[in-house]
């Protein structure tokens, strides 16, 4: 096997997630999205073999190259920024986690209308205030939520956010709770927003305590990224 001990690490993660769900009291089901960026296609195949059928990639081109070399039927998630001129690549992904601007939303909508099937997407939120992160602020979310409800080519399934890597535990709880509130705002605006994609290898247990339904894990599963 390409990643020795992967099955044991997945079992440990699942146990930690179950404990975090119990602590948080939200009772949600949690999907592990195995982040395979910078690893070869063998990472996606290895994930599938140990029961992780959802795989996340940051870059369209890297993902497309791997897709042709992965024979098992994983579900591909695009978790990184999407350029507007690459929206047609969404045909190959089950979920876009990073709907981060109104201009991108318009382009994604046009593609969804063109193909006759709405694109499933998560609204990316920038709750940490870091300029290096994309996404909508809380104040931008409500007007955008109302506008997105009019776009037939997009189905908003929830929100995605990333916390600051230097955040304290209390700050992490606050950020993830704000994302949960934002999802509720989307629901109230009429969206089928069931998903909360938040939490990575360094903070996923806190994210789950606050209601995460998807966690994006790379290093925890596959070790340090290849250079």
C-alpha cells in the first residue's frame, strides 16, 4: 500500500470526530474529504481503499491530470480557488467549496444553465479577516445570499471557511460558530444549505464541535506534502 498505516489513521480520525460530535451536541454526520494535493493519484486510490470516497483538490489542472489515472470511483471536490475561465471543469467535480465572489457566481451560474443542471457549491466565507484568504465577509453575505437565490444555475449547499492558522482555541470556536450562523442565514434566504465545510488537520476537532459536516484532511492522513 502506498501510504502505510492509513487505515489506522482513518480509524483514529473517525473516533476523534465521533467524540467531537458528542461534545458539540449537534448530532451531525461528518464527511471526511481526503485532500490529495501535491500527492500522486495513488493517494486518491489509497483513500478509497480505506473507505474515504470523497477527495479534495485545490487546483483544477492538478485534479484533471489525476482523474485520468484514478480507476476507483471517488467523488472529486474542488476546494481551492476557481478561475472564471475554468468553470466548465466543474463538470468533473461533485461540489465546489470555494464560491468566493459575485463574479465567479455569475460565471458558474451561466455554466449550470448551459448544461441544464445547477452546480452544487458552497459559499466561501472569510471570517478571519486575512487578506490572503478569499471569500465573502459576514456583512457581504446577506445581500449575496439573496442574489444567489435568483441564480438558477447554482445550488448553494452551504458554506466553507478556513480559520487562521495562528488562532487560539477560543478564536477557532468563534470563527466556526460564525460559519454555522452564516449557514443558517443561507437557509433563511431559501437555500438548501445543509453543509458546513470547515476544519483541517490542525483544527478539525473544534470545527466538528461547532457543527462541521465536512472536514478537509491532508497531512493527518497522508503525511507531509510533497514539494
